């Protein structure tokens, strides 16, 4: 039983966008960097903010603000970019603040929701301290349409 419980424990990187708590499993996080200059996109949805050079690779930068009904915001010097692995590529997500690492027992502390927002088939979440923390992995972060849109933008940039 003990070994089973250990297998259900996962480390998550907690971060905030405005007052919203989000998390990524630590195994998909490549790096956290200070915000930097971004070549903007003309994405009307506000998801794809643009691209930037990360170690010689054109990396898309996305904002999750619109998905959660938060007002759009310009990138500022206080923002952090959380770079995560997605397939063979990286993608960066804008964060207002990184809280740190937490170990979570997925078998007891984490629940799943279906179709929480249009096109996202499943998202995990945990509750505590009167708040909800949404947990995304590289498969649940973007819808298929969003992935196609970002890949199309990248192919035009390179």
C-alpha cells in the first residue's frame, strides 16, 4: 500500500495569473525565466501573445487570461515565462507569480472535471484555502484548434 501511495504523489509547480492558481507537473517544466522581448502575434483570441528566442529556438508564448475570463494584460518586467515541454517542442506560459513546488497525492487530493471550458476535454484540479488550483499537463493545456493555430503561426515565422 505504501508503494502505491508513493506512486500517486506528484510534484507540481504552482503559479498565479492574477488571483487564479494554476499548476504544472514538474516533469514537464523546462525552465522559469524572467519575461523578455516578444515578437507579437495578431491572434484575436489573446491566447498566443507571440514568440521569443529561447536558446536559439522560436518559442510560442501563450496567455491563459482569456480562458478564465480575466482581462487582457500587456507583458511586463514582473512577469515570468514558464517554459514547458510539449511533444518535441517547448511552449511558454505567462505567469504573474511563481509560488513554488508542492507534492500532491493525486489519488486523494486531485479531482478531474470534464469540459470545464470550450474545447478542453479534461482538467485536473485541487481545492484548498478557499481556492481552486487548476492542474494542466502538456496534453490538456491547449485544444486541438489552439495547437493547430500555434503550429500554423510558427511555420510562418520560421
